[in-house]
C-alpha cells in the first residue's frame, strides 16, 4: 500500500462524512436562520427557543434519512473491507 492509496481512502472517507452530515447541518442551519429572523423581528432573546426546534428537526432528519445514511456508511465500510486483500498486496 502506497501513500496515494492512503490519501484516496482518506478522501473517500471525507466524502462520505460530508455526504452524511450535510442533510443534518443544512436542516439545522435553515431552522436556526428562520428562528433568528423571528427573534430579531419580535426582539425575543431566549436561547431555548432556537435549541428545541433544531433538536426536533435533527431528530426528524435522522428518522427520515437514517436508513439511507446507514446504507451509505455500510456500503463504504463493506467496500473498504472487501478491498483489504488488494490494498495489502
């Protein structure tokens, strides 16, 4: 196994990480932006007002997208383990 192979595996791992975290982060960012605009308009400065809806949206995204996320990470891990003989030799 040479340095190029290690870099390629690391790149693929980072791609999977970004792919899996993007839906959660984007949904949380959108909800946070909406709540921040509401707080700015009404001048309500309550920290829990932004935390609870974000938590519910993250749970919803994980519930809806969880099976897809599990398939992605399982596929990456399976492919990586299947390629171990080729990586060692």
